[in-house]
C-alpha cells in the first residue's frame, strides 16, 4: 500500500488515522533524537550509545557501515575502538 493510499484510508477511518498519527510522531521523535545526537554528542558518545542500543549490530556490521551510520570516518571509529580495548 502506498503512502497516499494509506493517507486516503486514514481520512475515512479514525483508527487508521490514529495509527498514522502515531507512526508519524514516532518517526519525527526518532529523527530529532538522531539530529540532536549528531549535533551535541562526541564521536565517542555516539559510539557508546550505539553499542548500548545495538549490541548485535556492533558485533556484526563492518567498520565502514557503523562509521557511516554514526557520521564519522572509519579511521575515527577505529581510534575509538582501539582506545576502548
């Protein structure tokens, strides 16, 4: 179902409208939390939070993928990991 179809359905069904509202609200909150993290946290703090929130992904994902997600260079991530070990 496309977003437009879902939105049209929400116009006629209050339960769907509430679901759409919750989805959009959740998405906005997550987006704002990420933006705040990138603005106000150091690279080390972002990596520490990533490890807490996604321990399995931290073990399996490549350095390039993790560093890209955290908006840092692979070299910076490697330095952070080396300082922890």
